[in-house]
């Protein structure tokens, strides 16, 4: 039973986040600090999870993935309620009656840095609960329910292009110069977030345009998945304004942009500096991997990225720990934090890239690395 329950860490953290957002005030800062500490210290002290259990009831795991949508809606609603000009739908009064906690007094009285913390906290879970779950769901191209839920999850970070470019572009061109999500050596994370976002959207437009042309369908039609995705985000923007007014709209935009930024940071660290001969198939050595326990449990084995790219059609519960794959510096959040300080990041990654060149790269791939890298 534990092999199913361990992935509920994702849901527990989400519910706690909603609670922190409702409590407001200093709890907005506490919630952000608690999330960072849980993932960074958990990965640091609890080691690796290299188990590969068999699952007799994969439907339970799919249900856990689907629950991400109502959970993310709850988190965003909590943020909207916190900044709204009034007690939305009498939620605060109901909450006080049910749990004997005084939340109405703190609502609307948060300082600017507390509100920023609450927005960053919400954006963090838009990235984790939204994008990471969507990543798994949009790969299930034959499951219409999973695809629909995945695309709605991506709408929270204004990233409808991900379901197209990632599945049909990134997985084909990973670790090559063509791939927008692969950062070459020497590029810092801030440059990558901008470049990958712009090039990723352009790539998605090209892929979708080509698909529609094959079906003799106009690009400007309801069948355009990219345009439908943009419309989903517009609906969420309208709802944030309807619920929270101008403050709600700004908070949602901030959280969504932060969630999208975190996706590109994750792309950055998953493939930074790795190269691949475009004529050769994708192998585990073309992605940075980690088996850190807390990251693996909370992120549905996204950590086993090397196997995911080698076998993109596999659902997350069938991914194996790759003993011969290049290893990340730490778990996901610990590695993310390192990328924000480029000088430290480059220094840490230099010996890892040297090791990759000496033990993983082919002669053809070594020729692809520029001399100044």
C-alpha cells in the first residue's frame, strides 16, 4: 500500500499550502519557507529511492494525477480569497465556524512582502502540482481525459505550448542545438528562461501549423490546440479578476509567470551542457538524473528523467532508476536554487561536464562541444 501512498506527499503539501494561504499574514512567509525546507532538506537527509515496484492497480495512480486539478484550483482560490476586497462566497466565515481559527482578521492585512511570499508560494505549486502533473498527463496522448486535465493544468502557467512542443519537439531533439529546452554550456538560467520560452512557443506554432496542414484545416480554427490552450488561460485570467479584482488578477499573473519560469529552470538543469549527435537515438546519458526520495515521491518520478527520455511512452510508475545515467547535483529544488547563482552553478557543473565528456560522450558528440565551452 505504501508504494501508492508515497505519491500522496504531493497532495499533502498542496493541502498544507492552501491552509497557509488561508491563514494569511506571516503564514504566507512560513508556508514558502516550509515548502523550500521540506524539499531541500528532505532530499539532503533522506537519501535515494531506487525501488521499482510493480503496480497492480495503476488506475489509483492515474486518479492521484487527476486530483491535481481540483487541488490546484483550491490553492489558487485561497490566494484569490486572501487578496479579494470581500469575503468570497462567505468562505472565511464558514472556515472560522468549522475550524475555530480566526482568518477573517488577517485577511487583507498582509504586508507587501507577505503577499509576494504568498504569490511565490502559489506559483511554486502551479509549477509542481500543475506543470509536473501535466507533463505526465500530456504524454498520454490516447487518453482524452488525461490530456484535457493536463492542458487545463498548463493553462495556470499560460503554457499551452508545452503540451505540443514538449511531446513532439523536445523529445525528438533533446540535447541538440535544435531543442529550445536544452541549454548549451555557458548559458545562465536567466538567459535560458527567456530564450526557451520564446523559442518553445515558436516551435509549438510550427508543429501545430504543420499538423493542421496535413488535415487540410485552417490554423485559425477551433481544432488548433495551441489557440484553445491560450483561451483556457484567458478564462482563468477572467476568473481571477472576477474573484479578486485587480489585486487578484495581478497575483494570479505573478504566480502563473513564476510557475512557467520554474518549468524553464527545470528544463535548464535537466539537460544543461549535454550534447547528442542528431543522427543517434536518445539514450539515458542525454539527461541529468536523480533518485532523491522526496523529489521522486512528490514529483511522480520526474526525477528519473534519463529513463523518461529514453522511453518517453512509459508512464511514471514504470520508470526505473538508471545506474549508468549522469547524476544531478542534488534533488530538484536544491538544484533549482543553485542555478539562480550562475557563478556557483558553473563551478559546480564544470567537473560534472568533464566527467560526462570522458565517460559518456561519443567522439561525434565531443566534436559538437565548442572549444570555449
